[in-house]
C-alpha cells in the first residue's frame, strides 16, 4: 500500500480492542443523549442503543470512497453485513477537497455525507471551519496524541508511504528515487494521483519531493520546483493516474501511496491485465501520512455515522485496512493483544527508520504554498 524495507511500527495502542465491539460502552451512568449530539457510544446509551438507533436510520451516506482505496470495498461490505445498514457512495473518485466542499454546500440540507475520510491537513481545515462533530470512538484514548484532534473531531485511521509505481513492461528500468525521475528516459511518463491543491495523495507526493530536494516540513517549495522542472523537460504529465490510465499505458510511472500501488499490482495480476506494476519507496524522499476520519456535524444519519466510526476502528475494520497494505493506526496494540492479522502484516513492504510527521501549522503552510504556486509551476 516493492523494494526491500524495514517495517516501521506506527506508534499506537488500544487495550480495549481485545473486547468485542459490542461490549464497548454498553452502560452509561447518565441519561443517554440523542445520537446527533452524543460524543461517545456511552453518551448515546451504550453500543447496543447506538446500534439500534443506527439500524433504525437504515442508511449511511459516504463520499469519495473508491472500492480499491485502502480496502473500502471490503470495509463497506463488512459494515453492511454486520449491521444491515445500507451504505451509499457519492462521487467515489472525489478528492479530499471535494469532501470538504460538499460538507459546506449541503450543510443542514439533509443531503450531505455523514462521514469523511480525508488527508490530515484537510481534516484540520474542516475542524477549524466547524464542520465536524466531536465523537470519541472506544479506542480514542489509545490513538497517539499526534494522530488525533484533542477535541475528537477527527482522528487518523490508516496510512502509508509515498511510493513510485512503475510498469516494468513499458519502462525499461523503473525509477527508485525522485532523483531518477529527472532522467530523459522518463519523458512523458511521470504522473501524480490528482492535483495537489485538491488531492491529499498528490499533495503528499509534492511534500515527499520537497524532502528529496533540500526542502523540509517547513519548506515545500523545493517540491513544487521539482515538478516544475519535470514539467519543463517533459517528464511530468498532468494526467491523474488511475488503474485505468495505467492499464492503457498513459501513466506508466505514478507517484502515489504504497498501499495503492501495491493494491493495483494485485488487481492487475488478478484481472490478467498486461501490466507488470512494481513499487519502490524512494529513500531520498521518505514521507508517511495517515488519513483521518470524522463525523459531519450535521450528519443526516448521526447514529449510523458514529457506528461507522466504531467499526472502522474495531479490530475487524483495522485488519481490513491491513489486508490492502494500509497500515492501521492501532497496529501495534492489536499485535500486543492478539487481534492483528499477522499474515497480512507480514506482507507489508518494509521501510527504514521511524516516520515523522509535519505539524498542523506546517501542513497548513505547505498547503497554502502549493495552492499558490502549483498551477503556474506545471504550466510554465
């Protein structure tokens, strides 16, 4: 979600995950509150009460959740089967910015998504704009401090590393580093998964390129300059990379999350697609990030939204992420309490060192820089 690497242990723990999901917060010492204002399962009267309310609502509305992204197809199927709640998906191929836009556009109108899944900087932006409801899942206290909002409006669920995917059938020698991407042999071949002003994965690709070219968490400009250089010499193409564009040969080299590139390789093999998709983690620009989940403050299905959060942070939900090469935020704790899918964990590509993450202020500064300079950089 492969060049040899040492598996990084993402710091996390969830001592409560050894218990079944239904056992979490079954009793409340105070009168239960309506799901729309409940800040935990216990606050809503316990998991049984929350589940009953969610089943009564009968539906969960999501946005920008493609089936092949971090195993969302299996996650949605699992939730529907477990609770009998129908999940609808709006704009599956949408971006993190699309999710935020829709929350604002349909606020209070009953048509907005119940939950979001966005890159970290987008989650922080949504929280600042008052779009997200505070809600503590059972495992909230065990999520590392740097991986959650202190008011529980968002918290990270799964993550990965920026990687370089390459079709070895169309590219004679696949690149392994950002420096390699400058080579003339890659003219017209290098792509990102979207526009970094809107897409969390593309934004991370620019951040990683900055780290590979003398930049830092405080200075993303070298990443923009790098893509400006690739654009000028013809190596970078402004085509959003997808499995379809890869299969057609339009984007034979794609900078994307490792869990996506590795998942695409499995997909191509299973479908018999004539693609030999290889994945490398560029050591010169190692960048890791999680994706955050949150509940819409005005969710049309508030109980189902909160029950969904409990599910994606349960051992079942976290192991489904792992099955698609995405690193669950509670991986270490699940390994300790015996709930981790060890076979799936062993398939993760390995990386060197311990990941570090930009602060909220650093991410916001980087976003402003990318938003201001990207279009001019790649069009010149």
